[in-house]
């Protein structure tokens, strides 16, 4: 059965609208620091709060196999509504650092019913060309993630709370769109009962483990890079006073261009193979990490921006490809759970890398520290290497 041509665009638009919640706090981080008397280190802690919420959410969703037992579109809608509500909590004038952390945590918790569930919905419609479909879907996530930075630039003359109001409104609209226009897919196989062992069963297959570990290495780098892009630009500006950057707009471009890379990667995977394309993208992002101390030392702002744009592309291009490999190497009745489990572990890793960079940044003000992000890609590349056959 061939899905309607409108299905993929609706899923993509819904994903974009709802994932704009992810970095909504980062888009107004400077305003939060000023209005609530937060420390400069708050950026790492608030980003980690979203990630931690997402981790706990995905863990619960996976253990209870929610995406496989219930209608994914309804799970998506419920999560979008609740995520939007807690995102709005930040505008409360009585907030403290603890309450803001709590609101970001709860927003992240319900993003667990949006991002992996959106991929599950796509995989229920597109068995053929899944890599290309997930390329569009993760591309929407990337642009949605970057969107608050653009909103901040566009609403510079408006109260900072407008960024949060707009992102919550978009999330509600995205949830409603998915619920109304995207029924359960033709390839969906509903799990009939609660299977608490599914969390462990998925790792028994070697090809699944290889894809999952490649994804984990990619995640070590990805969200730390996205989190600190504005600070990379700010640090470079301080070291090069003659340069002139619009940091919010450039942050949007550097993160958002990854959406285009996801789409391109999906098409390349059809021609070159999914695993090979993912390996190449991970290798290129690893090189970007290792080259960062040298690049940031150059007194060439235009070249540095071009390098960051390229890094912004290759750092995410492999993400939909790893998700494709995970979905293809999972049993159909626990596919949603498998995607959620891998997301859960991957986002747990992002907290570690973000906090490590945060600690190193408190000790030095140089951009050379981002070479540490190469650790994940190196380990991911090793996991993706073909296993040598042992001969007697």
C-alpha cells in the first residue's frame, strides 16, 4: 500500500513545530540569566535538564512499550500539548533556577513522545526509502531545534517571552496536525501486551548493536556542539575584535543547515548505502572536532564561519541514517521501543559530554576545548567497522 503524498509533509511539519520546544530555553538564555540572576554556567545545566527529562521520558516510554501498544499519533498529540504547557512555565515571573530547571526537565520528558514517536510513525508508513523519509524527518528536528535562535533574532524588539509563546503555539499546532491528518500507518504492528524485557532483547542482534553504538558516538558530539555554538562564536569574537557576527542568526544557520544535510544524506544513502553514508558523515564530523583548535586560531572570520557551517552539516547528517539502521534491524512489533531505547541511551551520553565541556569551559576561555568532542565519533567509527571473520 502506497501512503498518501501528504503524509510525509504533515509528519515533517508536525515534527518541526513540536521540536522547536527543544532549544526554546537556549534561544532566550541571555535573557534568563539577566532576569532571574542566573550564573553563566546555567546554559549547560538548562540544556542538560532538557536532555535528562528526555532520557527519563524515553526510558519510561520504552519500558512500558507505549509507542507500540497505543496509537502513535495520539501519543504524539498528548506529548505535544503537555510539552507546550511546561515550555510556557518559563515565563512565570516567580521562577527560580530550580523551577526553570524543572520546567525544562518536564519539557524534555514529553519530547520523548515526539521525536522517537515521530520516527516510529514514519517507519509505519515507509518501509521502502525509510532513510530518505527519516532524512526529512530529522531535518525537521534540526530546523526546529535551531528555530528559537532565529526567533530571538527576529523578535529582538519584542519581549523575550514571545519566543516561548511562539514555540508553545507551534507545538500545539504540530500535535493537532499529526493527530488529525496522520492515522496509524499500514505497516504498524501493534504490540498486544506489556513486554518489560524488550529493553534488553533489542541488543541481541549484532547489526543492531553496531548501528546503536555508532549512534551513541554521534550523540556524544551532536548536542554539545549545538549547545555551545553561540559560545564558540562569542569566544571567537572576543579574541578577534575586528570580526562582526550576528550570533543568534549565525547560530540558527549553523544548526539549521544540518536539516539540509539530513535530506542530502538520505538521497546519498539510496545510492551509496545507508551504513557507508553514515560512516562517512561521522568521519567528517570527527575531523571537524580534531581540527577545531587550529581553525579557531585563524584570523579569518569568513573561513571560520564556513567551517562551522560545514561542521553543522556533517555533525547531524548521519543521525537519520543510524535511526534507519536501528529500525531495519528491529522486530516490527517492538520497532518503536527499539528507537526509543536507542534515543534514551544516546541522550544520556549527551549530558555527559555537555557537562564535561561545561566544566572545561569554566577553567579556560579558549575554543580549543571542543577537540574533546572527537572521542564519541572515534568510538562510533570503530563500532561501525566490519567484523573480521576468524579463520581456523
